[in-house]
């Protein structure tokens, strides 16, 4: 088909859309349409599978309900284009401009084009939207499973219920985007900006949020426990919390500064202070039993002799924190950052202030530390009975004289870990067998 015939095909398609005489649906599958100008053209329900539309100008066009399977749209300008319900599986959209475009329920999964009956089915390829501009686009309900959207801009985009699982969105900007109920499981969002984004109900299982900026993001109903939030900005200033919590914290700091003469020890049992920003503060002696603190910034905080049993600290930053003698029994510390934290025993003193020779160890009995960063942490004499340390990083950590009886240490990184005199009776080194058989409990020799 010669290029000159394309205007006639489009003209007949427009008549067909309007249900007028002489109309005929357009079939431009596999056609070379590079650099073609299709601004404001109505191609609703047209067949464009496998067409090469690279560098086309398709501004404000209607491409809703189109068959665009494996279409090439590299560098195309699709600003304010309507792509609702279109089949864009396997589409190549590198460098495409989709500012203000609507992609409601569009299918952007990977796809493969079969050329003729003798051709073998190609492997599925994912849609490429690297460096794309989707600012204010509406892709609610779209399926972008496995798509590459690295360094793309999606500021203010409507992405309710969008499936973004197993994708790559490194360095992308989603500031102010609405992602209610979206699936971001196993997606790479390393260094992404989600400032002010609505992430309520989002699935973050296995999501990489390393160094991501989630300042003022809405994380209501979100489980951060299975996400990697190392270096991420997800905390909230204490000024954002209810007045009663602010008062409790203020009085606690007065209590610390006055040596107990004024103020009062904080008791935040069962309170919700998730993602609170409290770096370098002294929370020693505080009662934080069953307190919700997931994703909190507690870097370099002091928790000497604090009661933190059952506390929810998944994804929290406790790097360089002092937790001497703290009670963290059954606490949830999954994927928490405890790099260089000190969980040593406290020397008990008598009424005159003299050492009694007795130690009060940090208690992590039954604590869940799966995937936690404990590199260079000091856990000397700590009680880790039945603790879950699967996949934890204990590189260079001190576990001398620690009690790990019954602890789960499968896949834990113990490179250069000090295990001198550690008790590891019945420590479980192997992951649960795939057939569901009972885990072997091994008597692990110290340092073996």
C-alpha cells in the first residue's frame, strides 16, 4: 500500500466511526507510518497491530479501543491522546510523550507479534516507557506488568488499581500521583520520587524503594514489612501526630533532661506513630509495647532499657541506635535497618551506684528480624532465642555470648560475624523444604 492511500483509509474510517455512508474500518496493521501527522484524528477501534508509528505526531487523537499490539511508538508525541481500553501489549513507547493522555483500562502488558502461520511465538516482551512523559495521564486499571518506566515522569497521574508489578521505575517521578490499590510488588523504584503520592492500599511485596522519596505520601493501609526501604524518606515529623502523642513525647524529653525530676516517662503502648521522624532523640526507659512504628526514622536514637515488646518496627531505620538492655521480645523488625546499632547488655548497679556484676541483656526473644540489616551491629550477650534471622545481613556483627537457641538463621549472611561463645543449640540453618517437610534442627558448632 502506498503512503498516498493512507489519507483515504483514514477518511473512510472517520465515516465509519460516524456511521455514515462509504465508511470502512481502518486496518493499518504492520504499516510504515513513521513521521506521519495524525493530530486530532479519530481512529477509534482501528487496527494498528505491529505498525511503525515512530516519531509520529498524534496529539489529541482518539485511539481508544484500538488494536495496537506490538506497535512501535518510539519518540511519538501523543499529548492528550485518548487511548482508553486500547490493546498496547508489547508496545515500544521509548521517549513517547503522553502528557495529559488518558489510558483508562489500557492493556500495556508485554506481548509478542506472530507474523504468519509458520512463525514461532516470540517470547513476551514488556512495554517500554523509559523517559516517557505521562504527567497527569489517566492509566487507572491499566496492566503494565513487567513494563520498563525508568526515569519517566508521571506527576499527578491517575493510576488507581494499576498493575505495575515486576516493573522497572528507577528514578521516575510520581509526585502527586494517585495509586490507590495499585500493585507495585517486585517493582524497582530505586531513587524514585513519590512526594505527596496517594499510595493507600498499595501492594509493596518485594518492592525496592531504596533511596526513594515518599515525603508526605499517603501510606494508609500499606504494609512496608516486605519492601526494601533502605535510605528511603518515608517519615513524618512529630508535629503531624495528634496533640496527645506530641505531649507525651514532650514530657518524656523533659523527664530525660531533668533526670526524672520533671516531666514523665513516655507510655505509648498500642499507639500509632508509624513513620515518625525522631532521629537522635533519647527514648530511654519509654514504654513502647505493641507500638506501631513501621518505617519510622529512629536513626541514632537511644532506647536504653526501653520496653518495646511486640513493637511493630518493620522497615524502620534504627541505624546507629543505642538499644542497651531494651526489651524487643516478639518485636517485628522485618527489613529494618540496624546497621551499627548497639544491643548490648546493661551493667546492673546497686543502690549506691556500684556495679553488681550482673548483666541485663537486650532481649530479642522471638523477634522477627528477617531481611534486617544488622551489619556491624553489636549484639553481645543478646537474647535471640527463637528469633527469625532468615536473610538478615550480619556481616561483621558481634554475637559473642549471644543466645541463639532455636533461632532461624537460614540464608543469613554471617561473613566475619563474631560468634565467640555464642549459644546456638538447635539453631535452624536450612530453609523449609519445598515439600513442606519439617525443618531439620541442627546443633551448630560455634564458628562453624
